[in-house]
């Protein structure tokens, strides 16, 4: 009997812990080989495997076709690999001091920039501002989603839309400033 037979998957979906453990144990070496082949055995390989297994574990109940378990697990692995390539696995464990500017933020000499950014941030909803603040503090998307009782995909979409809105607001402010400076220099 195949370790991924539909009956075992159905049992795992129904809450059979032994069946779930067998499925996860059977797919682990496949995931490990998948990540090693694509990351060259990077130190994060174990993290990638564990996170892919968590995705499989969390999403198992929503799997509609029990005969597609292996494809389901590999899709979870692909999503983890994409996150890895996007830089999700970089070291971010630095202490947050609210009295110090965060890396990449404006300093005290850049008051005009800070005012423009504050005005641009006011164009965002409270929900979007909360998400961006949590991202700035280093929270991963999954933790933000859990804290705000939403999905990871919704959080990512909110970040994308917030950055688009900020870009539009800041670009508009820069164009206005350039026009004012151009008019002032022509006097």
C-alpha cells in the first residue's frame, strides 16, 4: 500500500493522528530532497521542510481530492521555496527600540521627508497601517494574519495595496514640490 493512498489521506483528514503522522513522515524525505536540490543544501533546508510540513498539516482538511496528496504537499513546498527566494528566511531577530529609527527610516535631519511620509500614511486605513507597522517590526506574514484574525494572502494583498497607495501619494507630493520649487526659482 502506498504511503499516500487516498484511504490514509481520508483517515488523516478525519482526525486519525496515526494516519496524519504516517503521511507527514512519508512526505518529509521527498520535501527534503526537493529543497536540497534547489537551495544547494543551504542551512535553512530544515526550516523549509518544517514550514512546508506545517502548511500541509494546516491545509490537509481542505484538500478535496485525497488522491492528490503528494501534489498538494509539493505545492506547499513550492510556496515555501518562493518565500525563501523572496528573502523571508533572512535573519531578522533584532531588538526593536521605539526610541531609535528603524533601518531605512528617515533621520532627524529629514523632517520634510518624515512629514510627507506621515501625510501619505494618513491615506491608509487603520488596518493597513497596523499591518505595515507589524512588518516594519519584523513580524512574518503568518503571525500578522493570526494577530489580525485574517489570512496570510489577505495580509500580503493589504501590504501590496498599501505600498501602491503610498507610492501614489508620495509621487504626487514630489511632483507638487518640484513644481513649487520650479516656480520659486523662476521668480
